[in-house]
């Protein structure tokens, strides 16, 4: 399936909203911004989801994630200046400052213990990782089989 220029524009609008620290735009906001019918916005979101260009909440057209950004609060908070963004996982917490080309402080919670783990990205380099290790339970090719629990 080929994505249209409008599909890509909608995706960019969603990314810009999330990167600004705002909520992901809903169907009404997308319809108004792009001057399209809600059905057209819904279809564009479905195409973007099916192409793995973003992820929707199961059974809805609500944006869940636009990797590496999460549309919902998570245990991976990326602090950039006075703005807090959320990442989907440890890997994505590094992807946000890389994508935006900025320094960031990350506050993560260990998935088993709840321990706070803090690290920074400064001048595109990982700093202060407290000797922690990131483990990926599944190879990348399987991540979209269940993107939420990967």
C-alpha cells in the first residue's frame, strides 16, 4: 500500500504535536487542520498504522505512538528543557533526542523493580547510564507482532 502526500503530512503534523509536548491530534483536529472529512482522516490513520508509520490504540483511531514518541505517559520520560516527552521504551528514550537533535535528561523506571534510572544525552552521546544494560527480548523483525509488549 502506498501512502499519499496527505498521509505523510498528517504523520508529520502528529510528530510535531507530540514533539512540542502536546497531545496527539484526534480525528476532529486532523479534519479541521487538513480541511478533510473525518472519514478521510480515519482512513489516513489506518493506512499509516498498517504501514507501521505510527501505531493506533487497538480498535480505535487514537494515536498511541509515533516512534520514538509515545502519545501516552510511560515509564520513560525524556526531559528537554522545560518539556517532558514520553518514549515507548529505553531504546526510544535515546531516539527522541537523536530525532530532535537536542540534549536530554531521561528518567526511566526499571520494568521489574521500579527503580529510577537516570541518564543523559549530551552532544549526541549517552552519559551517566549507571552501568545499566538494555535487553531486547525479541528481535526487531518481531516487534510489530505485538508493538505494545515488545
